[in-house]
């Protein structure tokens, strides 16, 4: 009965997306793919290499970790429009970039090298965090409350670079599970091209996963004063245990992870996928074995993945998601495009596994096309793509003059004259996808309206795979 309902829903899904996806427009997916990856260079923390192409950025955060703790925590990415390194969303970003790169390596073409470099910028940092001192996993650098009171270039940053960590006495199965997922996924990306690095990633992933499983708890319980409300673990840590174990299972084939997955049980009815909630992602990932290897052990996960599809598709009897008049999936008012890109990545991934297993299932490009300009405003929500795109994004580095054009220090408060200016940002953060339009398909291009105008690493990370899928 459940199976019949699911198939029914998938047929509806096929029809609605196929029809809507062909209404108009013909975006250049290859161009968008290249830009979606280039964006990550604008988010870099640490010492920038000669190959840096977003040249309005310079070195920053060079003493991260060293002043307080004598550990080297340079590198990694600022999460969005600010200058904080939050490992929880950074690790999710890394997992998603790795997933896209792994499954669509062929379709990536010339962008494959750049995607690997974007992943490695994160994993080099995550390895430092996971291997620095035994018993601790570092989970962030930079006091977010102090940072958010300033409008400063990362290069000028003079707010406290406080370091946060979890440990057996203050556990964080959420951030540890996600870090393990990221390292395990990345280990597969580098398996052939850099086997030594790949082994280091995988061995570290196993240790971090062990820590996540053994010391259960949410990192917000001990670090709430720093990570909430920004990246609180609202959904708890069970989803990251599922997701981390699913990635370790794919990377190692060790059946003990399957036993662990089965012991977690429970269907939670998730109709979202994000840096916080990964239940649906884990199930789509686990469906791969059901579809590609015909392994019956994975059928329950595949069933749950299909239940998820039915909750998010328009016209499905169990749908719980709204769509705008212009056809955009509308989940939440704050940074809605993050849900669009992450859920779209699950749809394309699932349809890719179905196609590989010679099932008929087709997924149109409606949501991706909408983001690239096939929408009522004819606006591209990717900066630097097409001719009409957001020019006042909520991003410190992009909105302040570069060091090259303005070498003098701009302090915490002095930056706000640029924040409130009506002029476009001086620096183009090519490839950045912003929070996106409101539920009426409107967009005000207002720097102070961060819930619509702020880009984020996890918005972009999730669209890299779909763009490669459509480009290939
Ligand atoms: C920190 O690590 C980076 C490599 O990731 C290295 O280039 C840098 O010199 C190190 N900093 C210190 C102070 O050791
Ligand atoms: C599988 O993983 C478990 C714990 O996660 C470990 O104890 C065991 O040695 C692993 N088995 C193999 C064959 O590597």
C-alpha cells in the first residue's frame, strides 16, 4: 500500500517537474557551475595562494587558534556574510561539495579540479580541528556576537578569535557526526588522485565518528552561548549520527555502520534538508545501495527516501511544501534558497541513482532555472551570472572597499557607512547565491535585509552537484 502510494507520487512528480521545467529559458549550466565553485574563494580564511582568482580578498585570520591555545587553526571558510568560522555548517558544506563532486565527477569536466580545491580548503582546516589535541574536536573560531556587532573586512578583523571545542565531557555528536561525514565523503573524492591524503581523511573520519557515537550529546548544550541562535543544533544529533554513519558506510563498507544505522531506527517525517537536519540526505545516500547494488538491506531507507520525495513534491497527496506563483519551492522566510538548493540536490541525486538502476524517473531543472533567472523578475539569484543579479548582498568583504583600493584600516563601527550606503557593492562575489526572493517572488536587493540578501557556503555547496548534473 505504502509502495503504491509512493510510486503514484513519483509519477506526479515526474509530470509536474517535466512540464514546468520546459516552460522557458535555457540557462548556461556550465557557466553557473564554474561560478558556483569560484564563490568559495571569496569565503576563504587563512593565507591565500598565488592561484587565488577573487583578488579583492587577502590573507586573514593568520593567528587563529595560536594566541589562546597554541594550536594552528588557520584556514577554512567564513560561513556567509560575516567573518566567523562555524564548523557545523562548514562541515555540511564540505559534505555536500564532496557528494556532488563524487557522483558527478564525469559531468564536472574542467570544473573537477576547482571543486577538489574547494573541498581541500575545508578539509585541510577540518583535519587541524580533529587532530589538534587528543580528546578535543575544535568546532569554531571567532566570537560570533562580537563579530556581528561590526561591519569589517576579514582582513581588518580585530574582534576576539575565541576558539570553541567539544570533548567527552562536553560532547557534540551533531558537529562530530557532520565532521566525520565531511571527512569520509572527501576521502572518496581524493581516493584516486591523492591516496595518502585520502587515507588520512578516512582514518580521521573513523575516529571522529567513534567520538560522535560514544559520547552522545548536542553541542548547543555546552556551547549555546556561542553557536545559538546562529547554528544551534535544532534538530538534535540523531540525524548527524545517521548521516555520519551513512557516509562512513559508503567510504568503508564496514557492516558495523549498517548495524548502527539500523539501531537508530525511527521515521521522523522530515520534509526539509539543511545544515541542521540531515535525515532525508542520509536516506537518499543509503538508497544508492538499494538501487545500484540491489541490496535489500537498504530497501527501508529507500522507502523513507521516497516518502520524503512525496512530502516535498508539488501535486503529491502528502505534499507539505508551498510553492510561489513563479514556481519556487518556498520553505521558510529566512534564506529560503538554502532549502531549494539542498532539496534539489537530493532530487537530482535520487533520480541519478534511479537512472543508473534503469528505473524511469526524471527530474526537471525548474528550481535551478528559477535561481538562474527563469522567474517573474527575470533576476538571477547568483551574483555575476547573467546581466541582472543582486548588487547589494549582505557580505562584509563584498560591500567594503578592498585593501587594494583602500589600504587604510576600517574599524568595527566605521564599516557601517558602507553597510547603509545605497550604492552597489564595490566587489563582486562571483557565484554567490543569496537567500533569495520572498514568497511573492519579490526581491528588494537590500544589504540590510540579510534573510534575503546574504549568501552562504551551504547554499552554494548544494547546487554544485545539480549544476554538474544539468551541465553534463
Ligand atoms: C599554520 O598552518 C599553515 C598550513 O596550513 C602554515 O602555512 C602556517 O605557517 C602555520 N602557522 C604557524 C604559525 O605555524
Ligand atoms: C568496523 O568498524 C568498527 C567500529 O566502528 C571497528 O571496531 C572494526 O574493527 C571495523 N572493521 C573492520 C573490518 O575494519
